[in-house]
C-alpha cells in the first residue's frame, strides 16, 4: 500500500493505492486517524485501491466514527470498483458519503 496526503480548499485528501489488507491496514488506520485529528474535513481517495479487506474497511469505519464524534466529516471519493464492491457487500455504501471525484467531494462540503 502506498499513500499520499495533501491539502486542498480546506480539506485533507488521503489517497491510497495498492492493497489495503491485514498487513497494511494498521498503517492505513494510523494515517486516517492522523488526518481526522487535523480537525479538517477528510476526503479518502480510493481510486487506486486494487483490493481492500475487512481490516481495511474497519480502519475506514473507525476513522468515520472518530471524525463524527469530533464534529468533523470524512468522505470517500473516486472509489475503485473493487473497493466499492466490498463496501456494497457490507452495506457501508449507505453509511459513508461517496462522491465520484475529489472535486465533487470538495463541493459537497
């Protein structure tokens, strides 16, 4: 798993690529929680994620809950087909706000 953190228009954008699985999800969790701690809206770009398992999904859910508890916001943007299938199977596509692009995500804030 690779990642990149940027800021744009008052939001943190966390972009992930590769596999978010049992091996890499602890790092993903740490990265996401650090982004949420900035007290800015967080957009999680999953466009380059080839595979995500339940541990990766758990990291996303925990980060969403932490953001909401702190009065913040976390959105998923540009979700790859592979990641979207897992989110839909777990019915989490109804829990997360999912936008088609970073620009759409920023506009929805």
